[in-house]
C-alpha cells in the first residue's frame, strides 16, 4: 500500500520538486555561494539553460532542428543593448522584451523555409541565420555603437528601481528571468497549442488532416523559441559576460545549445537544465583532472582540444546509451531506491 | 456469416448508456436526423472522373464514386488496386491528374487538407499515424482543434474560453475513449500501445471530431479476430449512433460483406463493380479479380 | 552596358566555377555516405582537416611526399572503418537526426583529436603547384585553381566510374536503392558501410590537400564543410550530378555576387550568400536540381 502511494507521489505533486529547487536557489544559495560559484558556474548555467529551453521548444517539442541558436542569442543581446542605448528612459525590462520580440521576428523570417523544407534541409537553412546575423552584426558598426573593438559594456541591471549588482545580484536577476520563462514553458507545453507542436513533430500529415494549422504552428514555434533564446542572449551578455560582442555567438555556441538539449533530454523542460549543468561543469572538472594528472602539459590549448574531444564523445555516448538524455537517467535512478524499498516492504 | 460481425450484445448496452449518446440525441443528432431524412439519397461525397498516376504508373483511372449520406461504403480490391490513393485524394493528400471531388455541395480539384476537419471529414491512416509523444487522451482531445477559439493568452493562463473548451473537449474525448473501451490506457503515451490499440485510438481521434464523413484506411489490418469483431461493432455503432457516413477500405472480405451497405470494387485503378454486397459477390468481374486475393492478402496487415 | 568589363566578368565567373568544383569535391564525400547509409555526415569537414593535418605533419617530419600520402591513406581508411564500427553500427536503425547528431559529435572528436595530436599552428602545404596567373585569351586565370579543379574533376569522374562499373560500386548502389533487397541478396552491409566510410576518407584526403594548399592547413579547414552544405541543399543529398552542378552554380554565383554586389554591403557576404542562393532555389523548386517526384503507389 505504502509503496503505491510513494510511487504516485511525483505524479500528484509535480510542483513539489521544482518548488524545493526554487526555494534553495533563492533562499539558501545566495547566502552560502562564493562569487566564483555565481560568476563562473551559476549565471552561465542559467543563461544556457534558458537558451536550451528555447531550443527545446522548437526542436524537442515541435521537431524542427535548428543549428542557428547563437544568432538569436546575438539578436537578443545586441537588441537589448541598442534599445537601452538609443531609447532614452526606456526601462531595462522593456528593452529586454523588445529584444525578445526582435529575436522572435527574425526567428519567423528564418523559420519561413520550414514551411517548405524538412529535416536536414531545414537544419542547414537555419545555418543561414547563424551566418547572416553574425555577418550583419560585425559588418555594421551601428549595432555595436561604432565601438572600434566591437566589444561593448553592458548597462547596469536595474529593474523597477531594484539594482541587481554584484555576482549575487546578477545571479538573482538571471534566476528570476529563467524562473518566469520556465513557468511559461511548463504551462505552454501542456496547452492545446503546445500539443499542436508535438503533433506536428510526430506526424505532420495527420496533424494537418485533423485541422491543426501546421504552417502557423511551425512559425509560432520559431517565434516562441527565438524569443526565449533572445532573452537568454540578454542574460548571457548582460548578467554573465557583462559585455556585448559577436565573438561568443558563433557556430560552436549554436552546437553547444543543441548538445545541451540532447544530453539533457529532448522535449522535457528539466532536460535543458540538466544538459546546461553538464555543459558548464564538465570543462571545469576536466581542467581540474587534467592539471591533477598531467600537470604542466595540460595547458589551455590542450584543455580546449580535450574539451572538444570529450564533448563529442559525450554526445555520441548519450545517443548510443541514453538517447533520452540525463532526464531519463535521473528518473531511473530515482525509481531505483523506490523499487528497493518496495522489495523491503514485501519482505 | 452475419452473426459473426454483429457487436456483442453487452457492447451495444455500453454504447447505449454513453453520456455522449444522450448529448447527441438532445442536440446534434436531431440535426443529423433531419439531414438524413432530406438527403438520404443525395451524395455526401462524390468523385467524378478521378485519374491519378505516379511517374507514368496509373494508380486510378476515371473513377466515379457517389457516396450517400449515412451509408457504410466499402472500397475493396486486390493489392495495388488504388484504394488508398482514393482515400488520399478524398483527404487532399494527393492531387488527382483529372476529375473533381464534391463534398457537401463544394467542388474541388484538390481537396484542401487543412480544411478537411472543417468540411466534416475525418480519416485514419493505413500505417499508424498517431502522435506518439502524446497520451491517448491528448491524441483524442487534439482532434477537437476546429472547435477551439481560445486565444494564446487564455490557453497559457487557463482562463476564459480555454477552460470551458478544455472541459468540453475533455468530456467528449473521455466519452469516446470509454465508447471504444480505451479507458485503461487513457493516460498512456500512444507510442507505447499495441498495434491493435493504436488503431483504435486513431478511430477515437477521428470520431471525436464529430465527422459527417469518416474515411477508414484498412482499420482491421493486423488485428486479431476478436479485435476485428470489436472494431466492426464500433464502426457500425458510429454510423448508427452518430449518423456518420463511413468510407471503408478493408482487405478482410468477411468484415466488408457483413458491414457495408454498398461496395465499390477497384482493380488496377479502374472501378469494376459497385453495388450491394450481394450484387458484388455475384459479379463475374469481381470474382475474376479476386481469384488472386487470397494469396495476395497479407494476414499481418501491412500495405496493400 | 557600355564600359562593362566582360573580360573581368569572365575571369570572376571562371574563378567561381573553379572554386565550385572544389566545393563539389567536399560535397561528394557527403553524398557517398548519405546515398549508401542515409547518414548525413557532418564530420566530413573534420575528416578533411584530419587528413590534411596528418599529411602535412608527416611531411614536416621529413617523410617523403608519396610515403606520407600512402600513410595518410592508410590512416583515413582505418579511421573510416573505426567510425563505422564504433559510432554508426551501434546506432543502426536510429532516426536520421540521431545519426546526424552523432556525426556532429564525431566532428568535435576529430577536430580536437587532430589538433591535440598535431598541434594548432597553421601549416603551409606546398603541393608544388605554382599559383601563377595564366593568360588565356585575355583573361588571367589562376594556374593553381585550374589544376585543383582538374584534380577535383578527375576525382569526381573516378568516383562516378567506380560507382557505375565496379562490383563494389554496384554493391554501394544496391544498398542505396534498396537496403532490404541488398541484404536479401547477401550483401553484407557493415562491410559495405565500412568501405563507403573508407572511400569518404579518400575523398577527404584529396579535398584536404587541395583546400589545405589554398588556405593553409589549420582548424578553419574543417569549415569547408560549411561551403559544401549549400551545394548539397541545392544539388540534393543523394545526387552526384546534383552536387557537381550545384557546386558550379554556387561557386559562380558566390564569386559574382562577392565582386558585383558585395561592395554595396561592405563585403564579406560569402559567409551566407551561398545559403541564400540555395534556399531561394529550393523555395522555388522544392525537389532540388535533379529531384523527381517520388513514385508512390498504394
């Protein structure tokens, strides 16, 4: 009897675990974390999680593979910077929303090929977004306020009169935005329109036959996804790097976000967080291990190359061994103790 | 032969007690009765002069087919006779090379697939076409899409029309799910079900849209005799209870003979016979065409 | 049209066509693998880098040119077989997107591995072909480009002949046309896939040497994959004639646009222009250059 109740518990209170995580993130971590933890781990983790969340809506839920996420990160970052710079007195929060909208609009434009193209053809066409946006932002100095280096400082983070300064402040800023969007995404994937995304992914013809507006659904997926990734770009530049520059929004970044959702788990909200955590943490572990065992030979060049190798190997490993990602691994591990306890009760 | 295909009596009782049945009788089905009375003989769906070829291979040639409102109309024929192509033309998946399709008084060169549901047509697919990543309930519920008006914001907040529509489609979906005995797997992911159950979920998904015309592409393929018997009962009940016109493609001649009001027979893309089961059975052309069907028929289903 | 420099135009056009042949060369590596196993091998670019880096490092270590070439051939064949064995065989029957992702991971391993092994510095690669302009009826054409295009064209022709007339080529085609039938008549798939990956490795060497001599052997060499992708979109993933013509079209249009349109945009448009060409074409004609409406009969 008991075991049955325990087993059903997560289903009945799905919000308990997220709530505990949130309580810890707001109530405990800010008081015990070091600035290294916030600046090098948690803030980039949050920004990448949000980017993963955005891509997961497009790729995991709606089934449209995009290899151009970094372009939308860049549009978000540069958009927020320019709205903030050029419109006097515009609250930062409005700049961020407008940046998200800009990313969404550009997402729709580059999503248009999805109406005709599928699979690889579409994935490759999203590379057009990657290269075009990167080119435009580098080519036209206006976007970076004609800064000679192309690197510009992000504005201070002040929202509703509250200033999010310092490592903890920026972490809380990122945390709040990520929480809002996670809540949105969690609601969204359970709405009718959210189900339309899955339907279009699983069987486009059947979706069309039952009257789902397939084309509109795909464009909406591009719009929502790009909006979220755009905001993630703002976090990346404003809260993590503190500078806005095109360099970091390259093809490798796009692939990194794809890797996040594959390693974490496609079509799951949690997956984006799991994947981002691994992507942020593994280079740190690798660097520690490398220095420990190899000492001086393990310089930054070697580190960079071994990171590439390990990342590539991780992807292949996950695809072969755990195609549903860390999420399904996690769920299995969580069930295991339960199964053990059930055996105990039976005994 | 007939008693084999009648639904079991307890099934009939279950269906009669369905809430959806009561609702239908009070509201929608009175409209249906009216329609039925007036247009029993008029065509719900008419194909004329339909031809289709793929890269020089003729799939259909000069097909005329008039499907009357409220009938169960089967299309049979040996493998490769063009049966599925016909369904795909009716549902707008293919554009015929010539001919036109008339649905509820509208004439089409190519049926607009995205408006199919609004035209009152639902279909199932020969190869399963469920949304594997959604639960059975969500697979069925999603088919209420053309009844939905809630805005994006209402959906996210779960307020206003979104809530009412959600309740309404939930009730209707649950009724259909119970009607098709799918209650036990209601919350299972569709992709995890057995073949027979998935076929039945597809039927549920089609029925919940309250179609005037239901296109079934080999619904019995790969089913056990018991499953077939159930499904036969469900199809007949759908017609009897909801007044749905059924267009059925099926290999199992026994099922077809027992269930159909009329049968059209295709062979090599041509219509070689069209009439009641008795007429078709005694038609020499059909007998000739069917000399081969016993060994062409694939007992495990698959493609035709 | 007065004053339009037709000679200059022709120079640009021919330069573009020659570059296009080199794009086709990379794209053909993709087609080989895609046609026979349905795998979209994103790692083709990394294989090009790996091959060029291995070759140039061997030469720099004093190994003679032919010997280094043979050694690189051997390495690439082993690499191809190893990839088939360790990455693709465990993923057989998985969705195409999964396989694509695996090759993306593979490209990371190869890029990291090649540079970890041979270092990250830029290596000059001298194939002994002078890059001097030749004057042909008033136009100046790069001799290197001409020879590189010639080698590429030869490679393309060789592959076509191989596919068409040899037993192994026939087996490749059988697998590409109908995998099940191929198994049924006793073709052993893993062996064929191994051979295909080895063949793709050989294509990578040729591409690596030519591109390496042009651009220098360095990390950016693996980015030639990004030049081949629009060619594939245009020509079709499974069509050798398609990618040849696609390469020519993209090479020519890209160069012309760079010279005649680029200045209005501040230049540098070649990073995305090819994609726009491919997309525009595909939106107008979804089946691609030589695509056919698939035969469906139910």
